[in-house]
RNA sequence: GCCGACGUAGCUCAAUCGGUAGAGCAGUCGCUUUGUAAGCGACAGGUCACGGGUUCGAGUCCCGUCGUCGGCUCCA
């Protein structure tokens, strides 16, 4: 559902009202005044409400809360709106410290009843039902009769800081969902179950793609042969495309002296993500959190002419960043990862063309993986976290905006989300649970060329300052792999599949023929396995289906006599028996076209 | 990092009140020679995450560490 249509819609109001009923129930299971209520908005697919409570909530509490909610919903209570003065509101919520805070924001203006900044004028209002009153702008359903007791469910309890700020108290947040009908609720719960099956952490185990190990450390990924194969094919494709697109490759070390990171500004602006120094002969060295300073040093290695520009240097560069333990997530957020990084050095005049070129190249690469749906952001400056004069920031931001518009790519503004050295365009993909993960990034940089005093000799024979673009298209191989697994639900297209075909002999006497067929496929570059176990064919098919292998090639006496194999696709479709030669033609077409099935 | 939950065989899970750690799948071996999603049987597989404590006795209770999960930013 489009966001604009959701706000204030029937489902939105159902969830908003259900949140109020939940807050009422939570209040009632604690002694008078012990439960402090904070905020409880509707969200996509449900709602939450934050509470400050004298003790942690248990699963039994959730059941009790749900029970009390159903009781309220079995009665009829109107939702009644009332507008009131700040003083009246303060009196009604006199024991509710968080509401007092919100009332102050409403009274001063510029904040809504959730403490979020808004532009429109605020009117202080409450909604009440039964004996429960909440500071609220609405809208709500008419009465509790409009809420279906069979279509609500509380999902989980989580911690959340008051106003999202970690300096504030930690509240307890209850997430719930609410729908019109029991069927809708069940459909949604079923969708959550299905999403779990697509989770890359689940599939990473099932398909033996990767693991992590506590003895190695959190957020450090071990790529198993299957995962490594997919990565290899993905990298091979991307690298070839890079060469075609005018890039050159470089390789650089994993560590560099402190002075380098001082010059680059990383130790000033990025140190919270950097690991502590290594001591080498008394000099401090740091693991690289980014590749840029190294590429810059290659640039500085010679005198550069305008005739050399643009220089497009790419490196599959492995970086290490300290991420807080609680944010690590499978392959999607890790501490060591390999970016498909590149830096483009160009003249100011070349900049707009280069941005266009990168953006188009990026879309081309992503399409090669069947990715067409993503969310584009233009990330702007956070003045507290970035040096440089604001005029150049504005110019650079406008240059990126113009490129997005030329590419006719819809985008949102990510206010203050820029890198410390310049604004950027980010493309984010959606995971199995509808969470967004940033893959591609195209970053404008006028900062590092200054810091490192980069120059080129222009036509006028004088030294000029080049511009720099940082960009990663897949983002990192780790995160890309995670998103890719979820994108395909583990069923990689033929060109990427770690095992492309499994040969299934029906009886042992078919084994020599099968081995020969396998050899022929292998010689033609197909990744094939032979299932020579003494199990029945049905069992072998079942196992191959679980591994999502694109082709199962069944061989019995009939095929052997005819000199064919009987292909079964993982979709369950069976093809007519076909010779290896014909099969190879079909397969090479699929590889060439990156067929997505 | 913070709040909460969790950690038992390669995987998915069980073990009542604190009383000898169990199953299915996977694996190995044997039998079966099989026609499109699980043949039959046997065997093997464990420092109950790790460290400490309480107890006659700890997978179970307590403390710490490590790790994982949900959330904390987005999800309007």
C-alpha cells in the first residue's frame, strides 16, 4: 500500500485505536499510576506503544494484555475527541511524565503528539474511550465495536529509547498487529512465516553458503564453497563490466600509518568506526575502514595532466569497521567486508557526465542481477559531522540531484545522511522482512582532494584541483550476497547457481553413462554433480529441490539407450529427454541472458 | 553499546519438581536396483556455549563471559 494512502486510512485507524486499547490494558495490569505511557503510533502492518514500567514484561503479560484488550473490544466504547488547553492537558496527565514532555512540545509548537517535528500548527487534543484518555490527534475508529477482537495480535516486546535517543531512559515497546478480519490477520502471520524461509541466515545454513564463528569473532564472515562460488561469478561479471566501462583495477594494502588517516580526516570524523592502532616498529598503523586514501596515494604518485582524466580506479577492497555489537546482522551488517569500490578523479567540467555515467552503470549492474526495485536517497550534509564550506556542499548536492533527475529516478532526501567528505546518492534494497539495506552509494567528494592537495595540470599549464567520486555499486560483497539470497529466495538463477545441475542415475547400471555425461558438461563449464547414492530417485530429487539446484538430469535405461537425459527443473517442470549437446545450447543461452528463473 | 529473550548431536527440537541426556533428519555401513519431493535395518554421533558458584546431586538454580535473535535509526 502506498504510504500516502495509508495515513488516516481504515487500517491505520484500526491500528491506532488498537494501540490505545493496548495502552489501557497495560495500565490496568499494573498498580495505579505505576505504568507510564509514552507514545503509540500505527506503523506499517501494525502498531506499537512504549511504556516505562516497574518491571520487564513477560510473554505471560502479553497474553494477559491481549485478554484484557479482547474484553474491552467485546464492549462498546466510543472514541471521543476533545480539544483542550495545555493547562487542562497537564492536569489530565499529571502523573504521566512523558506526556508532560509531549504537551510542552505541542504548546511550544513545532512538535506533534509523538514529539516529532511538524510544520503545521498544533491543536492539543485527546481521544478517550472507556476510562482511558490519551494525548492524541487522531483519527480513530468510531468505537471499539469497529475493532475485531479476532484480528488483533501482540507480537513481541523490545527496548526503545525515549524519543529514540540513547541518552534517554530505555522504555519497553510492545509491537502488535491489527486487521479488519481474522483472515487478514492469518494472511499477514503467514506472510511473516514465509519471509522467515527467505531469510538469508536461514538459507545461508540450508544452502551451506557461509557461517560465522565465535572463536573468530562477531561480524566476520566465513564464505563456504557454495557462497564463494556465487560471489566469484558475481565478481567476475562485475569486473568484466567495469573493464568495458572504462575502469582500471588497483590493489592496495589493508593497513596504513596514522598520519595517512590524520590527513584524510578519518581519525577526526570517522574514528568511532575504526579499530585501535597496531604498533609496527613503534609507529601506529590502522586497519582501513575505507580505501580512498590508498587510491589517492596512487594518484599522487605521478604528475597528472588533464589529458589523463578522468581516471577510474576500482578495487575489491576489504575494509574493517567497528559496528556496535547489537547492530550486527547475518551478512547484512558485519565488521569486515569487501567493497566493490572505485574512485573517479575528474575535472570539475567532467563531473556531471561522470555522475550520470556512474548512475547508469550502477542501474545496469543491478539489473544484471534482476534487481529493479530499490529506493533512492539523496543524502545531505549534517553540519555537525562534516567539514567544508556550505556553498560547495550546496553545489555538490545540486549536482547529484540533477543527475537523479536526468536518470528519472524517484528519490527521497536523507537529511544529514551524507559522508563527512561530501553528499551522496544511495540505493537501498528491501530484505525478506521489508527492511531496507543500502547497497549502492555514489559519493561526491571535494574534501579529500583538498586535504591531500591533489592537482592536475590543465590546458592553461597551471595546477588545478580535481574532483573525486567515491562509489560502490553492489556495496559490499557480504551485504550484496545477503540481499541476493533473499531476492532469489535461495534459488539463484542458472548463471549464479553454485551447483547448476545434478545428474540422477536411476540404477547403478546407469552410473558409467552418467559419469560420462557429467564430464561432458564439466568440460563445457557447467557446474555439475552426480548423485551416486544408492537412494531412490525420489529421494535424490527431493534433496536437489531442497538445494534449489536448477537442473535435475534423470538417467535411466531409456535415456541411456537414446543417448539423452531427462531434465526436471526446480520449478517441478519436466522437459522432454534431450541430448547433452542440445542441453548445452539451452544452458549457454540461460547464462548469456542472465535468465532469472 | 542499551532493553529483553535465547544457546542441548552437523540441522530441527525434546528432557516433568534439581535425580543415569533423547528423537527425527543428515552421516557411515549393510540390504534393496528403484521412473520425478523421503525404501528398510544397523551403527556412530554430546565438555548440555564457556568459566565460576549453590547443592549429596545442576542441562535445569545463581553470577560472569562469549555468541545468537528481536528492537532501539528507518518502518508516516
